[in-house]
């Protein structure tokens, strides 16, 4: 496993050398063999347990903690940074693409603000399972290579077994990374960071000067729209869309308070700390737009003068709504297999969503039922019978294929995830995990034999809450 240094040549503020803390008894708990193969990483449990717990360090590349700012629930924190994460370096996949290799839970850093920098086994396993499930569902996401138990207790409420999760990402450049350098007045570093992000994620941008920054902001905006549309297509609620959790690459990151929607309701919130519903399911597009505006503000110092910057960047930010609405309408057209475009489609979708909310219908299973009803006498909710007749007129011979490609049969249901986490916390192993992840080999194929994973919880997660895990 050959590591390469990353980010240290951008700014001394951005990547600060920081060593992980060795742990008592590192043991490899989960290892992603398929992902490892793409990086030619051999499954050597003893070596990997030491390396991926931070107990053994590659002497050729110094680990770093990354600095960044963040708007957390709308409140700006100028200096956040990796409080419990160490970037070991970058590793190339078989195509030569570099990925960050980061340990989460490997001890305190210069950004820990008095915290212990550790991670409990539950949040570590959650990130592993959720990121792999979303990857299987075709959602852009960071990946998890491994979870290593530490043999130590993490003192939370209540105390939990400790673990370290290894995350792979195309980069860890966040909106908050730009906010950080802009706040620190590091204009040279800010300019280098833009160039680095473009070379890494948007190599087709070859313009210069101020136009380069406009095209960069546009590309990031497009990626965020694509990501949020994919979340809403499957009913995913991120739960903590702070600017420090918004990757420029358009990949999902931070699975602490995330959850899946059961009963359809745009106001669905599961995060225990989101008291105002800022990051509710239906508010995710607005927050993505808000985060893009914060990125635009961070780019202003790179322009000749502020007035010119605002004049040039504002149309990009203000263009979010139109672009998103076009993508959103296309999403519903695909989820319902609508043939072409019709002036009555918006009303048809609105009526369906109104009925789903009124009758508390499960989001995933409703679209499964509609999809499968095109091939067989599949049970449709009684409340949709009359609507179903109107919808059927708008379908075609291609509708089933279109709908089956975008409507998942299996999702990572909240109650199932919690059962798996509870097993790991109680005994360090799970009887459900392997079968559950196997269901995601073909998550868009409806198979009644997967009955256990298709069912919504009996109480529809009425009192369910998620937590950040720090």
C-alpha cells in the first residue's frame, strides 16, 4: 500500500501534521474486500489492524488533520477541522485515480477542542454499512475500507466499545475548506485550493482568471444538484448538511444522523439535534443552494473587486432553483415511468404525493407497488386506486424498465440498521450484516424472497432518532 502526500503544498493552514494515537488491541472487524481489490490491498488482518487503527504509521508520509470552517445549523464556526480524523495520505486505484485514505476515531488532533478524538463501534459500523448501501444504490458517496476495533472503551452515554473506521474519498475538500482559507485571509492558498479542486474533480475546466472561478462554482453547483436529487429519489435524509459536510466532489459524507424516510412526508426529520427541521427531507435542496452561496462568498477574495465578484457569481447561485426543478421533474418522470412530457404531469405527481402523505404510505414500497403493477396484478394501496387509473394512461411499454432502474426494492431501513448496530455493540458481531449487505447486490430487483428487508417497520419509526456520534 503506497501512500502519497496530499494537500500540504496548498497551505500550511489546510493540512497540519498530526499523529494518530496507538490503541490497546487493534482487531480487524470489517474489511471491504471488493473495494480493497480495486487498490490492490491484500487482506492481511494483523498488518491492516495496526495500520488502520493508527497504531502503525508509514514513515514516508506524515499523517495530517485537515482544517476547515463550517456553518453548523446556520451558525458559523471559523475553525472546525478534523477533530477525530487523520488523513494518512492518498492511494491510487487500478485506474490511477488518487483517493484520500482517512482514519476516523484515531485519537485527538489539533482541532479536537478538548475531545478525545475517538469513535464508538456503532457509528463506525453505521458508516460502513450505510456508505456501502448507498454505493450499491448508485449514489455518489465516500467509501469505507474497514472498521477496526480498538480494545478500548469510548466514554459516551453510555460507554461503548471503541473502533476506527477507514474512509476513502476522491478528496476531502469541502465548502468549509474554502471558507477556512478565506476567513484566514490566505488568498494564495485559496487560489491553490481552487486549482487543486479543479484538477481533481473538474479537469474539463480550462479557462483562466475570474471566468475559471465562475465555471468552478457552476460545476460544484451541478454536482450538488445531482447528489440531492439522488438522495430524494431513494428517500435518504442526510441529517446534517453543514458546509463542513458538503464535499466539492458531490459525494455523500458523514453518516452520523442520516436516516431513510418511511412514510412519505417532506417534513420528515430524524436527527435528534435538528429541532427546527433545517435538514428535513424536503428542505435538502434549499440547504444545498444555501451552501453553494457560502462557497460563492468564499471565492469573492479571488476577484478584482467585491462588486464585480458579486455581479458575476450571483447569477450562478440564483440559477440553482431552475436547474434543480428541471432535474426534480425529470426524477419524478422516471420514478413514474411517464411517457414523454404532458402538461398535466405536475398535477399528477402532486396528487400522488398528497395522497401518500394523507394516507401515510411508505415511500419505497409505494413506488415498488406501482412499478410491479405494470407486469402483474400487484396489490396497490386502496387510497391510490382512482389515481392509479389516471397514471396508467400515461405509461408505456418502456415504463417498467424505466421505473425499475430508479425505484429501489431494498433500502437500508432504519430499524434494520439499528438491529445490526445493537448486535455489534453487544457482542462485537452480527448475524444479520452479511445477509443484509448481500441484498444490495441487486437493490433495484424486486424479489419476494427478500421479504425481511422489504418491510417497513410496524411503527414506521414513529419515535426514531439519530445522533451525530461524536
